[in-house]
């Protein structure tokens, strides 16, 4: 059984959206960070997934967060 839950949506610009989702499949959880796009302004609110993104197994989430925190520190240090 599959279940998807959108955790966050970050608008990158008017035609691009980054979605963070938790997906469950056969008892395992995955975090999916993916770029979605709008085909055209007349497409309304319809967002379509791209191949650009990553899928992280739940066991690696802590490592991903740690890596992102280190990246933020490096940016802040200049």
C-alpha cells in the first residue's frame, strides 16, 4: 500500500515548486524532495513532477539533515 504526504512546498519561481513529501511503501518510509513545474500559466494550479530530485530512505534522514546543517554553517561562515 502506498501513501504520500506533502510536508512542505517551496516556490522557487512562478513556474517551479520544490515539494518535500513523505512516501510510504510496503511498510518503509522515504523522503522525496522533488522539483515540480507548471506547463504554462493557463495550466492553473496543476504541478507536474520532474526527474530532478532525490529520494532518501528513512534511515538516512538524520545524515541528510546533518549534511544540510553543515552546508548552512559553511554558507554563514562565508
